[in-house]
C-alpha cells in the first residue's frame, strides 16, 4: 500500500481534494438553497435531495465541461502552435503530428510499446488520438449534462414565477445558458494562456511543468 501511494500520490492527492471540494460545494450549496427557499416561503430540502437536484447538477457540470474543454483545446493546440520560451510548447521546428519514427508507432514501435501502437492501421490511428477522443467525449457529455440540468432548473424557475417553460433547444439558445457557459470558458482560457507565458520567465524548482531554474528564458520545450 505504501508503495502504491508513493507511485500514485499525484492522482490520489487530486482525487482526495476533488472529493473534499465537491463535498464542500454540496454542503454550502445545500445551505444556500434552503436559505433562498425559506426566504421565498418554500420548504427546506434534505442534503440528499439537493445533491440529486438539477440545481446542484448544473453547478457541477458547468465547471466540469469547461475544465475538459480547456485541456482538450490545449492538447490539440500544442500539436501545431508554438510559444517561444515556454516549457509547454514544442521546439520551434517540431510543430505537427511528427513522424512514425518519432512517435514509435507501426514498424518503428518497440517491443514494450502498447499493442495498438504496434498493430498499425485503424487501431493505431485511434490509439494515436485516444487521449483527445476521451477528453473530447467527456467534455461533450458534461456539456450536455449541464444543458439538461440547467434546462430543468430554468423551467422550474419559470413555473415558480408563473411563466411558460421552454424546450431544450429553446433553453440552449437563451442568454442564461450562454452567460454561465462563457463565464467558465473565459476563466479557463485565461488560466492556460497565462500559465504558458508566465512559465517562460518564472520557475518552480522540481516541477516537471517548469523549466530548470537555471534555464534561459528563450529555452523552448525544456522541462525538468
């Protein structure tokens, strides 16, 4: 167990703080929801009912979809786009998909390479883009979940105020949906862009996401 935790401490750490943060969001959101319900003369609800509600689901999904969009776009953009001096960028002459030899696929694969990297054809093509496919699929699924939970919550609010409900397509055409969506997107894009640029000049000793402390500012694609 000790060896497992040491070798997987990064993923375990983020999973633990994810669960803690999600729990904190549920407790705080439940308290806020009940405060607003009581202020409007409605009955309070249990924590379980809140975490299975569209209100909580929308709050969670609108953040998930923006995070997965951020990583999907960043991964895709770094195939072709460059940033001189950033450890998050390829070398200036390495833009593109790279050769089979550089990627060690097909006849250039090694004996320890994953099976689908060695077989060639469609399976290797799929495996070559499997991370993008997985991240993109999670983004689409969480974006759709956000739209459905948001639509349900929107129609509940409409009914509470005696207004007519709208269809799902009608909801995703509203400013309510896109305001919350762009609110999350812009913060993710700013965070990634600023990290790419700040990593040119600033360092974090020991981090693989940073250049070595003594590396030149102009050094590109160089990580610890």
